[in-house]
């Protein structure tokens, strides 16, 4: 497989205007300047304009899966539209080598008065397929979308889920070199979403490059080799999904905490530039501090290698620096890609603790049967305070405990369900 980038984005910026009236006025002026052969004023901002993307640069190699995360308004959808050629950048260059399939805004590219059948031919033709190719793939598209009963109905009568199913089915059967998806799978039913995930896995084996926007961080962890975190039109950080998502979640929780305390909100750059604590990401209000975290066997000896199904104890020690009326302690076990395989806390288990005062030290033991598949696992540890507005993070540390699961029993998957099988003639 070629190591040359299939997507190259260099210094790309895109601006929009908040005022509809001024948008129309600026549009007329820009067209006039273009007709007269005058240079466009692409560097500066006019009244009510803002940079939706500002000097964004990155490359994606063939076969990679890149996740785009960030808050609403961060510039994720704008970036995908630029990559798809729906709109052009004001500054910078974008080069995409190959056929692009895209599922962006709900219903984008569909004519509401045309039937599903007619829209398949229209959309697939836009993606570069000939009429003969579309006819050859037509039955497979309809079957994938599961719309046999409605394929000759006008799409204006389709539900949002039906729009997504048809759009995704067309995009994947166009055999793209690059597939762009903008949060569209969030409205699909569970069966269809699983179909899409299977298609993702197949595409990755075939060397298709995938870029998608999602607020479902487990999906990003599952499929992406890299993640870009966008904030107010700029790239805050790019890297391994597990690490980038932890940084992003830290920003979200700290902003919530800052708002709760009526303090100044921290910027995304502040969070992303922090040094790790003991090689793990850490954040919280500081009202409590996790001072010790250990995985023990039942003889209370520290262990790093555990046999699948073995009973163990996750021991956490917390020191309180402020008064906390309702403390909640929790752990989350994740695999090496950051997928959460199990999590629990004292609130869910109804293990209520009395109020904690300054200087109190509390030991919490989570006794677990680790019925997990073979591999390496990491543990996040948290102490929160339950308040009327929800849980507030006091201290949270990612990947603070690492352990490995081994087993003599052969099986596949995240968990060991310890099946008993009987076979007999009937």
C-alpha cells in the first residue's frame, strides 16, 4: 500500500458571516470582484465575519481512519464540506487523490420530489458512477438500505433514519477511495449501525481512507488510528485516539467545573498543553486527591498479570482537601485502544459514604472477578461529588493501573463467559 498521503490539507482557512443580509451583500461584491478580475480579500475579516477554520494543516495516508472530535461549532462539518468540494477554502490548498464518497448533512444531495430509485441514480452519478455501474449495484444498494418497500416513494416522505440508510448505502457502494461521514450514523437504528460498522471494517481492509465526525468517543476509539481535536476552527491536538479523547474530556469536565464554581473557564490549549501526571492524564477541582491506586490479589499482594476469571481487588486511597458532602468513587477498565469494557462506582452500587472533611483519608476496595479476554488493560480512577446539577469531578486519573489477562482457555472477545458446551446425538 502506498505511503503517499491521499489527503493533503495545507494552511486552509474558511470564513463565514453571521448576518444573512451581509452574507448576500458580500457574495455580490465577491462575484463582482471575480468578474472584474480583481483579487479577493481573503485574508481579512469584514464586519460579522468569523473564521470557521483557521490555518488548518494535516495529511492522511491511504487506508487510515481519522476521527474528528470537538464541540459544536468547532469546524468539523466545515472541514468535511471542504474536503468534499461542496465549498472552497478562502486560504490554503486541499488535495484529495481519488474518488470521494460522503454522507454529510441529513438528506444532502437528495431531491425531495424524486423517488428513492431516482435519487440512487442521481447521487451515484454525482459520485462518478456510470448508469451501467449504478444498475449493476442497484439491488445491493437497496438491500443494504433495507428500503425495498419504499424505494419508489418520494424521499420527502422518508424519515431521518431512512435518509441516512439510503445515503450511506449509496456512498459505500460507490467504491470510494475516501469516505467522509458527518455524525450521520447517530440517527440510524441499531441493526443498520452494525451494518455500517461492518462496512467500516471491510473498507479498512480494502485500504479505503475514512474521515468521520462523531460525538460517540467509543466509535472513534474503535475504528480510528488517529484523532484530530478541533476547537474554534483550529487544531488543538492530533494523535492516538485514547490520549486525545482523554484530553478533550478533561477540557469538557473542567469547563463544567469552572462554570459550577463561577470561575474562569480554561481554554482547550491550556488543557492540551498540560504535562501528564505519572504518565497519565489527570484533572479535577482538587477538593480530593487520589494518593494510591493498586491492583491486588486476594492475598493482598500487588499483581500485574491476572488469570481470566480470577478474583482481584482494585484498592484506591483518597485524601480530602475540602469538605465533601456526598463523595462518589469509581473505576473504568479499558482495553489498549481505550474502549471501555467495564465501569462502576459507589453510587450505582449504593455504597454511600458519610460526609468527608478536610484531612480525611478513605480507602475504597472494588472486588472484581476479571472475566476478561486475553490482552492488556488500563484503569481510570475517579472521585466525584454528587450535587444537584450532577457529578462534579474532584480528581480523575487515566490509565493509572495497567494489568494483563492470561488464560489457558481459548475464546475470543472482550469477556470470558466461561461457556459449558454439551454435544450429543438426537
